[in-house]
């Protein structure tokens, strides 16, 4: 550190150094432009192959001419010859660059290039004396000038906040991050492949809606100037997709963004990707079978195994997935048999004895769900379906014919996380109206996540909806599990962040 910088904070010194390095690069760009070699006027490059393919096909490509394009990540200048590393979409490859091959002027121009510059390198494939597959460069062309030094110039890019805010830098300097998002793309592709093969069709439904229903969540609200109406961003895909079942489409799915005005943590982002599907003439047991088969398909096609590992814990998708009712699960892990809880007073007494906090508005079924969240969820590591939820927390679901306090619903759990939520869909418009009324009452009592009545949806139901099974999958959480990512932000290219002042 220079004498004048001794008493300056490290981040300030770093900023000074970055600014001075940027100016050097700007000066180089200016010189290129004045010489008629402005890289930003280049509109087309020759990219004949990617780096990973060269390595995979070396025996076939040895001594063959190739042209690769990418970012220069490192360089070792050794007089009349240099070695450099070029990074493209699929990997990294070494280039051997010599004055004899490029000529004096072009080699001098190469030495003036900077780490981070985007270049085109043409040459032939060979293997160095140390056995490294490389390209012997015959020409190097600057395609785009990098005016800022990459993070490695100082301390690398390890700060998570900076990584999420500047994902472009994260992708450049942390190759494993790129791998995660390629895998995410493949997961979504294979979901579509599987469902298309099962006779489902993909559809799109509105994001701006007058009534944000279909889930227990607080919506974002905005104003539509052209119609002078208040609208909401959707919190679910459900009610529009079920309208399509009424219309006779029978098997539909949508993969799309939904928005919930709630907090941010390792498993929640207010803007996230949801997939919902609906199938006529089946029930929640049909949705269990579909879920089991879909997860096996994804594990096999994306990961190549039915035993997946998350955070060092192995989960086996090959065995039949366990199926437990919520009452059975609560009894198993808390010791409380809800079949013995006859009324709300007994439920409150059990909650008090087990230090479960509840609100006055909570019914017997709500308290059962609180027991489940407190005592059960963390134990659900291996794939398991938790079935038959209380009616109080399931306003869009068919009642169990033999026990109307409960509904034909399941949640799918792995790694202690809820991975999917499914119903035998309520298709009785009279019952559905009563459920909406109960939700409206909760809303009036301060529950901001309660549903409101959707009259058009009720009208659709009155025309008749067949028996239907439906399910929703959180795609981001699924991608976390299948890529062994520790936070939802690790599988979102641009997660929601608080704005910098």
C-alpha cells in the first residue's frame, strides 16, 4: 500500500484502485478507437464450438482448426509466448499464444488486452507437454472491452449480498453457479416433457387479477389506470385453471410467476415460480401417483439417480413414498391422538398443555395444524404424503365423505419442507360459496391471508366441473432440493433485494 493510502479504509483504497484501473482500460479503448479498431463496432464473431466439446472430442479434433469465443480469465506472458485461459458458456480452455504465430503487431495488441476482455480465438487443438488440452492460437481478436476488473483482482466474489445483486459477476467468476441454473432449466424442461407425455397441455392465465384467490397469502395491490380499477398480482394459478377444467380442457398445467406480499428468508421470495396442474376425473390419490412418478422422472433424467442428497442427507425416491394422515402424523410425533379431541375446548386444552400458541379465531382444525407445524414437519425427511387436512385450513377442497371435518388434501414433504399441495377439488358451487363466506369472516377478523369470494369462479362451477384432482409445486424449492442449494436465492437468478440507498 502506498504511503498516502496507509490511513484510508480498505474499501476506500479498493475503490480508488478500481477507479484507476478502469481509467487505464478506458485509455486503452480510446487508443483502439482512434486507431480505427473500436471493438464495440464488431457485430459478428466466429464461434464454431464450445470448450467442453473440444475436451470431450479431443481424439477426433486433435490438430483440427477451431474458433472459440469467450472471456479471458487469466494470462501468463512469457516474452515471445503466453498462455491464457478462455471461459465460455460451458467451461474453460487454455490457449497458447505466440509472437511467431500472431506477428509482432497482433502479439503486442494481445499483450495490451485485459483480464475480462471478450475475445475470439482461432487455432488448432493440441495437448501440451503436461497433458492439458489446449488451443494453439493463430489469431486473437478483441470483441468487447471490459472496463472494470473482475473481482478476483482483489478478494474474489464471496459476499452473498454482492453475488445476488450482481449476478452477472457471480456467473462469471463462480462457474458452479452457472451449473445450478443450467440444471434448473433442465428440471423445468423435464417437467414439461413428463406432463406433455401424460396428455396435459400448457396454458397461460392472467397475472393481474381483480380477486387474488386460490391460496392463503397477502397479495400485492396496484392500480390499473386505463380502467381506473384496483387490481392485484396473482398469488396462485388455481381459480383460472379450474375454469378451464369447467370448459372441458380436462388436463392443464401452468408454470408461472406468482407474487405474495410476505417476508424473505432462505425458502421464501415474494416473487416465485409456481406450477399448478389440474386433471379431470381423478382425485388426490391420482395426484399422489403423479407426484411420485414426476419426482422419480426428474431425479433420473436430471441427476441420473433415484437417491438424492441434500446438505449431506440422502433421500430415497426409489421406495414407495410413505402416506400418513395429519392425525396419524401428529399422534406419531407429539403423542396427542386428535381422534380423542372432541371439541374446540379440548383442542385448546391440549394446546395449552403442549405450549402451542393459538388465537381466539382458531378452530379445532387450525389447532391441529399448529400441532403439525410444531411437532411433525422437521421429521419429514424422506418422501411422505401428509393427507386429510382439517376443513378449516382447506377452503377449496372436497370434504371426506365419511368424515366431513376433514378434506381430501395432501401435502408432499421432503427434507422437512412442504414440496407440493394437492386436493380433490371442491366442485360443489353451493358448498364453495359457504367456504368463501367463512373466509370472508376471517378476513373481517384481521386475517389478511384469507380468501375473498370470487363470483365469476362460482358462476363457472354452477355450469358444472367434473371430479378433479389438482396440485401445486413450488418450482424454486424443488430446484433447491435437486441442486443441493442452501437458499432460495441460490436458484433465483435475480432474487428480491432491498434497494440500496
